[in-house]
C-alpha cells in the first residue's frame, strides 16, 4: 500500500483541482450564455413574433454551446488518452483504456453545459418581444 501512496495523494489533488476547474468553466459558460442571449435578444424577439416556440428558440441557442463542448471534447480526448496510457504503463499489471470512460465524460460534459446555460436560455426565450422591438425605427 505504501507503493501507491503517492498515487492516492495525486488522485486527491486532481479531484480537487478538477472540481475547481469545472466550477470556473461553468461560471464562464454562464457568463457567455448571458452575453449571447443579450446580444441576440432582437433576433429572439423576431423569431417569437413570427411564431417560434420556446423549445425552438432554446434549441437554436443550445446547439451552439453543445457544438463548442463537442469540439473541446474532441480536442481533449486524444491528450487524455495519451496521458492515461503513459501513466498506466508504470504499473505491474497493465490494462487497456476502453471507450466507455471517454463516452461518459462527453455525456457528462454536455449535461453540465446544458444545465448551466438552461436557465439563461429559458429566460431569454420567454422574455416579452415588445421590449426589444418597440425602438425599431
């Protein structure tokens, strides 16, 4: 057990820093969603006047964020795979890394992103369109 004590300490450090990283990323994503909703308020209002539902507007805005998370997942997975592979080579009993941890990480990342921006997107989709269109001249 003493042989793996450094790995346990490293695991606790990674867990703590990962939690802080996710929190900071969620705050940034929340700010970006708020900014995007404010910048596109006029477009959202026009879509609502033309008959778009809250679901249609939400799906349009959410699609952009899911695409950003998807690109980041695709860029991060090869790096994570190589790092995990080199780390696992130091053990006496070696295992191969499957695709399931990466799939779960991708699904969890998308879920965290959608749940972070969900309220901002919903508020933007349910605002009164008259407020943004009355000053149109």
